[in-house]
């Protein structure tokens, strides 16, 4: 059993409520647009981290993180990338990797829109944690927490905070 904290689009800011939410996890997964190696290092100090780079991430961060990650954890095949789209609207690279690797959990960021969507055609669950950084037009900061066990995702939680006054 592994408790995951999933975030994206921090854009160089790690807000206190995000750090607090990640305390109750075993691993942190970041779906790109981290915003600097300093944020990656700050997250590394909290928990073990798996991260991909996003379109705003500089060459230094791109040396630390790959464009996409494919791994298995708790008997679940996971594919994570920053710009991947969503069911019915995958990017060409995401579609190619999904067809080749057959993940059961596909994670992307980039849109700043939180989505939890089944994809019955590819037999997977798609997650986009939204955005928890200050850059962008989103009105709420969002991230996800969930449990992985025996190849299943459960106990999905949306952690959110209004941007106003933060």
C-alpha cells in the first residue's frame, strides 16, 4: 500500500498548504512545470519523488527529470508526462506511448484543469491534478492524494484552496 501525492504546474512556488498535504503521503509525483531545481530539491526533502519536466522547465531541470516516466508500483503500470491530453484528445506522443506501454494509470499536467477520467477505450484511468502554483488563470490551487494497492487506485482526495487571498 502506497499513498501518493500528485501535483503539477507549481511554476516555481511551493505553497505551505501543498507541503502540508504532502506530509500524509509516501511518495510525491510531479507532472511537470516544476519551475526550478530549487522546488524539486524542496520536494525531495519531504518525500521520495518521481517527476517529469514541463514546457516551462529550464535545461538544468530537464537534466534532472525525463520527458515522461513509465514505471510499475503496487502492481500498477503508470505513465506520466506533462503535455499528454486526456481521453479522446491525447497528444500524438501520449497516444503512441499508451498504445505501446499499456499503462493502467495515465497522468498529465499542463492544462491547469483538474481531471479524473476513466478511459474505457484504453482501459486506464487518467489523472490531471490541475495546478498548485501561482502562474496561470486557474481560480483554485489543486492537487490529488490517493492510495495504490494491488493494482488499484482508491481513496482519491482532491486537495484544493481558493487562490484569492493567498
